[in-house]
C-alpha cells in the first residue's frame, strides 16, 4: 500500500465540539450547520450561518431512516470526514450540559441564532411562550421527567391538577381518575420528550415501572406498575375495528354517559341473570319474550282480569 496516499480513514481523526445554528436541511437528510469551537469565529460578519458547512448525522447501526436533528443552540460532538482540512463535518451526538443563560443576540455565534419571528413559528410546549434554547437556563438539558425535578411544571403535573373526579355510576357508586403513578428515579426512566411537549416514557424504576404516552394537550395512555391502564382523551375518540372485537371483563363494568347513547346493530343478543332499568323504555317495534314479563307487579303470563260478562279471565293459552 502506498503510505503517502491520504484518504478518509488515513488522514487522522479530527474531532470537535460545536453549536447547532441551523437544522433546516434543504436535502432533508437531518444535516445541520454547526459552528465549531476553534475552527469558526463567533463573528457572523466573517462567517455567517449560511456559510457554515453542512454536517452529516451518524445514525445508529439499527436504523438508517432516523428523522431527528438536534435543536438550534444544542452542543454536539463530531468529527471531520476530511481530517484537518475541516470542510466535511459529521456529528455523532448531543452533549448535555447545564447552561447558565442564553444570549439574545442572533448576530453572535455559538448560541441559538433564531429571530423572534422564527421562534414564534417554531414548536413550543403547550401553554408556553416562545423560548430560545436552552429552554430552562440553570437546569440540565435532560428532561425534567428523566431527572424527576419540577414535576408540577410538566405534563404529569398538569394531568394531576385536572383529574376527572366523582363520576357517578348506575349502581349509585362513584369513581375518579387516578393520579399518575409517576415516581421515576434516574437513570431508570427512558424519556422521549419533543419540543412541543409530546412525551413517551418507558420507566424501569423498581416498584414504579410505567409506560406513558402523552400528547401535548394532555390526552394520554398510562400503564401502571400493577398492570392497570388509564386512558384519557381530551377531544373526540374514534375507534375502527376492521374485524371482530372480543371484550372480556372479569369484574364490574361501569359506563357513564352524560349525553345520549345511540346503538345501531343488525342484532343485539344480551344475556344476564337480571336487567334493572330505571326510566322510560320506548320500543319502536315488537317485543318477543320467551319468559314472563312483570310490570307494576303484574305478571304477563299469570295475570287475571275481570270479564265484563262476569267472572274472571286468565292469561291467553
């Protein structure tokens, strides 16, 4: 082999740390424009963001179609494909930190350069105003749900402050939506939290194991440590089953509907030891009963009534 030949892999490994300034890749390859410490100046008059080279992501070996980039203002670790020439960067991952503050100066490098208008149009958590990255100066950049800090200000806190309570049942009892079973201890909670506030948790905390999938508005499904599941939909719920549906409830089923219940089916077959109905029963069509029907204490099959001609007449035979 010609040892004088210089090519990728033989030109030395030149690594770097930089700050993401733009992730709007025109090729949609999850590339970013990153200002690299020591290689690029903070003076944007000399090197504007638009002149920074595009850095390619290095995806995990189990996937080649990841579609996620770091956010403007994130610190990332990378290397140069072309070694010391420094013109073909690639980034390997985000470096978490505890930033003390952000600089509200889009003209200065090594910070989130987005303008107020760009931030207004960027994703934001439910109920939050526009924020630069870092969102919470003085805190680690990892999720609060991972760290179990300031939970009252997370989607879990919002959920616990807006529980549905006192739901009346037909049996005269009531039930309430339980509080979240969140009791995470780092590093056991595997958290995915997006910019707008969607959350996915796979929590392996001993005795507090959960799976939580939550939409930014508060709609959620939580599977709790004992295997129970809580579902809440803050909006309309649609369920389409293209095949058969089988439901086996091995306990009591309580269904409370504030509005009307409209059921349309080709046939309804119901079996129970007894049916207790409260309220008016309106039937448009024929009722066929193979057993006795009692109304107001009067048996349909065993009743008698007076004959106008005298005597009594029993039920039809």
